[in-house]
């Protein structure tokens, strides 16, 4: 019997429930979000899995290009496999009190040509 993958809501960072049942995962949005949220090198058998987004230490000069580069790097295997096409990364900073949040919007087309959007937010360490 095949394993059913649960769909992750990247905004809530939790599984999606509908009428008390877990939604099945279409796959690609969870793959994108999990690569961005995982610290690169934190999974021993997969040392290249994940991103370096957690190393951005605050809204310093050049942080936008760094965020774009780190996002593109962590999604490179999906781009090469043509699961992600037309990748566009839009970074911004949101201030909440004394904290600075790195906000990324990743927009792409999946293998079937459907437009997908994955939001990602991370509290920068140097804020």
C-alpha cells in the first residue's frame, strides 16, 4: 500500500486538515518549503539538502541578493529535475518590535505548468 504524504501549509508550518482528515500532498510546494526551512548540513545522510538562509544575520547591505542566491542554491536539484520552472524569489524584511523577519515569496511553475507560490519567513539572528 503506497504511503500518503501529508500536505504542509508553509504559512502555518503545520499539516493541512479538512473536515478532520489530512490533505494529501501534491508534493512540490512541500519540497520547496522543506528545503528552505532546513539548515544545510543538518541531515547527515544528505549534507547538501537545505539552505543557508539561517546564516543571514540581519538586514545588512546585500542581504537581498544573498537571500535570492541561497534560495536558488537550495532549490537547484528541483530546477535541474524540471520540477520547478521559472523560479522567481522576492525578498523583503518585516519589522516586529526589535525583531527583523526575512520574508521570501517563491513563485514558480510546476511540472504541469501550474503557478505555485511558497511563502517563507525566518527571524534573522542579528536583528
